[in-house]
């Protein structure tokens, strides 16, 4: 039996716990006076309640209301509302510590037990004490209501357990609610009795004596007439009662300190007890035997509580609490076609999905008397032989082989036919054979149907579990990875990094697999190439593949989905954990913890929609949008993030969100519509900036009008040559008495007279005189001089040459009402005209929205490409004849006689003036425009980034952050300092600079990898900077340096080659394999050269025994690096001479023998044979070297010491150099960029795989 801890807290001593009946909450009352509310599923503290003074000993949730009650050492009983987070009232009456408090399951009552030797029953609605139970003569440690009967049980330190009858109290409560009483005696007694606590309301029914010391706890069985008690005599007693008497049934002995609480298991025949001896013990109710003991080394247990509905228990101890359950509740199951096999009630049952028939097939082994047998953990089904394998944790791990009846006749087969064996995992690997993992011996046993071992396989890694795989392959789960292993060839096919895997789920066609860990799901193909990884904060319970290739999985409280490309989401919430067995359309078949098959309805619309977008199945996308109500912020954010804002626009109802999406996708008509609906200056400003960027001059004009941006309007009219509107702007500036604006507009339109008037009105008489004089306005100049009282003779700087001309702005060459920039002809998108969103009320104003018109607009028949165009009659342009707002000659002019006569209309003066009418006319014209701007083009750099997931291509595109993220995920790069030069080289070498005219900005031209073949944008890739051929040339240089014993130069060359391999991309699988071989070669040569350099350094030091030993060891280790044959011969000769020189004859002879096996030149071979002859005579080593050629080992790249087979080791995720565990987390000494022990998916260099 196992205790599976689901949640644990660290706090001061916990004296009481209480589960919420429905929500995943637990209350903990602490010795420091605090009450904590925890979510045990999420592991988070929800709230803290602190009003008690002193320890809080009792705590309980109300079964239906949003209430809980607490009692503590301050003699108070407090009732709390957890929604409002406050104490709503306090019940006072006890004279000593309150030990326990509980709500009645039906009545509005609270029962409390206290050290004042009384038990009180309170009515929490009237907030009154309705009964005081007296009779105990010591501290009352516990008092509880019966779940269904009118009984109360109490435990006291007077060594007794009392059972109280409260039926009179119930009758009295009912009588108080209904004054009309049929019993005259009861009515007379109620009316004449003066004492509220009538002795007949609550009476003692039984007094149970049997404990030899104080009783700490007593509780009822939930369904049977049994009572459980425990106390300081270290015993747990079981009592039975009937209507007339109660007696002791048996005693459970085993604790060796005070037993503080005990309870009946709500669903099984078990008793749980906890004690100050730091143990929780589990007893068999029927046989009263001890089944299991769970011990904590430091914590005494003080309380225990059971969940009212789930298989969950909570125990409070000295340093917090634990929430746990006994044994796993997941039913073992297997699915085949339309049938489900699962284990329930010690039977293998068959469920037919088509007919929903469910029947038992065979009985399985049950526990012998007085023993406990854990349920089966997994099931593996062989459809060809109608056989199942069940594995369980019994007897340290065992399996059972059952043959199912081929023709079911309604009778259940006996379990005696089962074949059993030891093993932690058992799976079918063929029609007539299965594999069993012997975890202790680290062997995989292949057995036949008669349970006879036919083959024994020693796995290449330390295996924790095995799972099925296609064909003759199996999956080997280790602590850090999953290995695909071929049983027949006994070779590792592939490997993927993953946390310890609990379950493996294959798709129906065995093409994809989901590896389920505790908090992660790794999706991979059948070659174990990782597709994506999903992380969850809470436990993952089960998973199943949908027919469309979507993985549905369950957590503790959600059903979720995961797409192969990494997107995930929530399908629906669930109340209790379930285990998926089949997904069929909108029906989700699952098993619950009771072993029942249920069908849950789900809505697959969201993940079907996202999958269709990923597969570019736009017809299905359109169908889903038409036929479903797919709304919500998550789907909108998804569409916006993945480059479909035009689709997201039609799901949004909020004006603000529609405005942002319309700007993003360039739909300026909807942006204008929503800007008018929002009508705030901030949104008009943002709209005007985007409209100006896209060349929609009329929309810009309208936005400036709405925000009364006079200066911007004047400048807009000036650069567009609209002198008529500039004149009106000048009149508006006069109305607003804005001298600065008047001066600016007079400069724009060349009105010198008004400019002189502005300067005069502002007090700048000298500038006014100079302006008038220089522009030939003699009379105005004289008037200004006379008004200023200045004689003409006193003016010395007013001489103006006769060639002066009037300063006027440049006049427009062509005056046109068409001011918008010419737009590109854009072909219709895939979604244009496919559906009518206006009918679904997608926008906030369906009656006014033009989305439907845009989506279903007719195409000009002369445009073969289906391009959009603008009808000039509907443009928001300015008519030369109609003036500013499009008003006719017969209409009232905005700046006509009425304004000059002193009317209060105009901008900034009267918001209800005629200007608003013109603005409304402009808005109407804007809304009638039929043009939608095209999407901006995509740069080739962005196309590179989209087309490839290789880090080198992301670097060429300038997406350095994505490249660094890919390298961290693929090869665990932690330091990019050494890679910075390569990054910059790739980035600069993937583009060229083309100079055109001397005054023009040079153009940057991206360089493609295959310009002649890339006819589609999907074939655009950056030019290769690092290639396989250049890498081979570098390798030759490294070989030459090594041959010439230039080890420092060789080390630099091989390290440079090793780092450059990160950025080499190839087009074939053969070339990708060569990259891996080059990486291995570089690793071995770097390791060997560093060993040789260390040996040379040690040789220069003082000749001590330690240094001599190290010299021989390093020379020996150098020979075990995988070098080229000629270099290996040289290393063996060096090792042979070094060992012989230091009188390690045994090692020298081994090196000579290995040298002969490589067939050296005759001269060297003769020398080696002589060395063998000499060494055979001595056959010993005078130095204790740490080297044994017969014991396989790898070399630690940090310490240059051996790591023998079976010893723990960690590897560099990039170069795979081996290290001892103490170097975990450091930078690799070989490649200098990767983090030792980091999780990585592996280097990707194959371009065509992307």
C-alpha cells in the first residue's frame, strides 16, 4: 500500500483540518492562532484568517453554505463567511478551550466540545445556544454529529465515550417552527417548563468504558452502527451499537504513543489512525490487523480528516499538513478498435463503444485473508491471442497474464488460469511474445505465451519503465530521456530528452506519440523527433489522440488540447479527474475513479479551427466560422498573433479592440467607423497617424477636424495645395483670435495685408512697418510710422531695393479633388467574399457596419486579377465647387457673411455650429468609401525567418533572439560570447549593398541560397555562409596540425570547426549524418589534445611519484580518444614509451599489443614486439595508476579522469562530452558554449526538414 502525497505545507503546528465538500480547498487551524485556506490542487494559499487569540483547535466547513466555523483557546466559537473573508459573528459561552467544532449535516446547528467539561449545541441562524450537554468530568476532547441519525458521540479524558440522543432537540426545534402541536402532553410540557435546557432534549444513550487512559477522539461509521475511538492508552477501539446497548468489538494495538485521531475510510473497509509516535497506520476493519505504517521522522501527528466524497485525507503535524490518498485510483485499461478493456471490482471488463454494452470477462487475483493487494497499474492487450497483461506494484512489482474467452458466453473465467511473474513493467512486443522489465537486475526478458523466457536483453541505459512502440521496437524510459530500442537488433534507434515518463499514448496510425510526464507532455513523431512540448502547473492525468491528429489531455480540473505545432488550450472544465480512453467527434469517452465508463460532450470547434489554420485548410476555416459561434478573447488573440487580424476583426464586438485590429490589418473604413463610435482625441490622433502613413488624405483631414488640430490642418492644406481651405482656416483663426495661427495661414496663402495687421495687433510695429514697406504697401507703412510717432528720417534700415517681389508660397501645378495616394491593386484574400459577418452582428453596430459590403463586394469584370479599386464618385475628396464640407453654392457657407457679422459659429467657439454639419458631411463621405488598403509587403528577411527553423537562417534574417532561443533549446547553449563573431559574419554576409546615385541611400539586397530555383516565396532561404565542404577543409587543417605536433594550433582549429558546425545547414540526411560525425571527431580531438597538453605541462614539473603517475595516466587516456589511425599509432607509441620509462611494464605491454593490432611499419612493429617481450618478464606496474583497459570507461572532459560503466555521468548537450556529476551546470570545457547537463532536443542542420 502506498501513501501518495498530493499536497504539503510548511507552517506552525496544525491542530485541525477540514475539506470543502465541493471545491479543492482545505482549511488548516494552526497553533499560532491563524487559519489558512489552501487550494490543494494548485498548491496555493488562498486566504488567511486571524482573529482568534491563541491556538485554533477546531475547524469545519458547512456542507452547503459559504460558511466555516472555528473554535480556539480564547473560549470562542467563530462563524466565518469565506466569500466575504470575514467573521460574521462569535458564539460565546464556553469557559475553557474549545477542542472541536462541527456543523450538523441538515439542521442549522453547531456542536462544540470544550475543556470546561461540556458540549454545547448552537443554532447558528438564531446565534443562540440551544443545548448544553453535561456529564463528562474531564476535558471533552471531541464531539461529532451522526451523519444521518439524531446521535452525538463524544470523547473525554475521563476515559469514557458517550453517545447522546438528540431526537428530543430535533422535535423541540420542529415544535418551535410549528406552534400547532398534536401532542397535548408535549404542548403542556413546553408551556410549563421554565428551564430552556430541558433534560429530555438531549439524553445520554450509552456510556462506553474500556479505555484505560483519556480518550482523544471518537467518530461514527458513515453507514454502519459502529463507533471508533482512540486515546492516550495507545489503542484504537471499535464499538458496535444497536437500539438498546453498545459493546466493544475489538482493539487495534500497535501505536507506541498517544493516538490523537482515527477515522473510518469512507469507501473501503479500512481504519486510519495517527499518533504522536510520528506514524499514520492503516488497519483492516474486518480483521483488525495492521496493513501499513507510514512514518515521518520529525513530525508528531495531531489531527486527521477525510474528504466527504473523494479518496483524500489530510493530517496535521508539528510542521504543517499533508494531503494524501491511499493507492492509485486510475483503473488499468486498454483500448482496441471499438472495445475498451478495463479493471473494476477485481474483474477485467469489456465495454463496447458502439452498443454501450459492458460485461465482465475474467476474474483477477484478490488479496489473501488479512493481506492487502494493490490494484493493477497498467494493462497491455494482445488482440491476436485475446490475452491481457496486468502489472501491479504487488510483491515489489509483478505481472499477470490472462487469456480472455474467445467466445463470450456470459460466464466469467476464473483467475486460476493466470500466469504470473516478477517484473515492474510488461508489454506485448509481438503476437506471441511480451517483454518484462526486471528493474532490479536491469534486464528485459522476452517471454512467450507460456511465460517462458526466450531471450534476455541488457538495455544500453538505466531503464525505469518500458512502453510499447511500432513493430519490434519498445520505448525505454530513463530519468532524463526516452530511448527507442529495437528488440531484434538490440540497437538504439533514436533518443529524446524528457522528464521521467509516466504514460505513453500513440496515435491510431502510430505516426505520432505523446510522452506524458508529471507536468509536461512531449509530442514527437515515430522517430522520436520532438514536435513540441506542453507544460502544465498541475498534474497531467491522461491523454488521447483525436482522429484529426489533435491530442486531448486531462489535468486535475480541465480537459485541454495540444496541437502538434505547440498550440494548446482549454476545452472545458471538469469537477473530478477523469481518464480518457477514446475521442470520437464531440464525444469524449472516459473512465472515472470509480471505474465507470462515461461519455462527456465537448465542443471541438476551437482546436479544429486552429488546426485548419495551421494546415492552411481555409475552406474548413470558412465553414467553421459560418456554422459555429466561435468567439472569445483567446481566439481573437490567437488570430492576431498568428497573422490573421482580418479574421479576428470579425469576431470582435468591442469598439476599442475592433479599432486596433482594423489598423493592424489596414481596414481603414472599419477603423474610421469605430473611431467615430469611440470619438475620443487619443483614438482620432492614432487614426490620423495611420491614415497619413497609408496616404488617405481625406481621412486625415476628417480626423484633424474632429480633434480641432488647426495647425495640422493648415499644414495639410498647404502641402496639398488646397488654397481655398487655407483661406477658410485664416477666417477661423480670426474668429478664434489666434494671432500665431493667423500669421502662419497668411504666410501659407501669401496674404501680406493680413500679415501686417497681425504684426500690428501683436505690438510688433517695426516688423509690421518693414513688412509693409518691403512689399510695396506704402500707405499702410506710412500709417504705421505715423501711429508709432517716428519720423521717416530716423528710420535707417528700411531701404528696399527696387527688385523686391511679393513673398508667396508655391502654387499647385495641378488642382485636383483626388488627394489620396494611388494604391496598389491587390488580389482578393482567401477569406474575402466567403462569408457575411454583418448578418452575425459581429460589430457593435450591425446596421451601420460596412463589413458585409466589403466581404461580398462585386469585382470589376475588366480586372482579371480580381483587384479592388476606388470609385471616384464615392471618395472623401473635396469638390472645388462645393468648398470645404461639400456644401453647395445655395447652402450657408461656414465662413460666410454670418461669421463676419459676428456670429458665434465656428471651431472652438460653438460646438453646435455649421462646422459640425460640414464635419458630419465629411464623415458621411468617408464612410461611403469603398477602398480597403492592401497589406504591406513582407520583407525577404521575414520570409527567411518564416520558412526556416534553423538557427543559422534566423541569424541571417536578423532574428537574433529567436536564433539564441533555438540554440538554447536544441543544444543547450548558455554562453554566446564565443559565437558573436559568427553571428555577425552570417548576418553581414547574407546581404549585399547596391549603390545607385551618389545622393541616394544604398539599397541592401538579400542574397539567396538558390536564386535560380526559388520561384515561390516558400523556397526563399539565405545564402550559406558555412558549408560542409568548408568544414571538411578545416578538418584537414586540424589533422595536419596534429600530425605536425602543433597541438596549440590544432586545438584552435578544432574548436573553431566545432563552433562552426552549429551554423552548417545541409540538404540531405547523409550530409546531416556527416555533420554529426564531424562533431564527434572535433570532440575527441579537442579532448585528446587537451589531455596531451596537460601531460606536457606535468612533464615540466618536479619529478615526484604523483606527477609520474599522472603522466602515465594522461598518456593512457590519450590512447582512448577516437583519433585517426595514424594519430592513434602516435598516441600509443607515446603511451608505450612513457609507461616503460616509469616502469609500468604491464601498461606498456598493453599499449604495445594495441599498437601491433594497428599494423604499423615493420620498424615500429619490431620495437613493439621487443617491448612486449620485456614487459611480459616484469608483468607489473611500479606505479598505482588509475587505468584499466579491460573496464570500459569514458574520460571526464573536466578532470581528465575515467568514468567507468555504471557510474553516474552528465553530458554536454552539444558535443556530448562526458563529465562527472559535480560539474553539472558548468560550461562545457570542450565546446565552451553549452551548459553541462542541460536538456536539449539535439542539433538540427537539415534544411529540408523544416
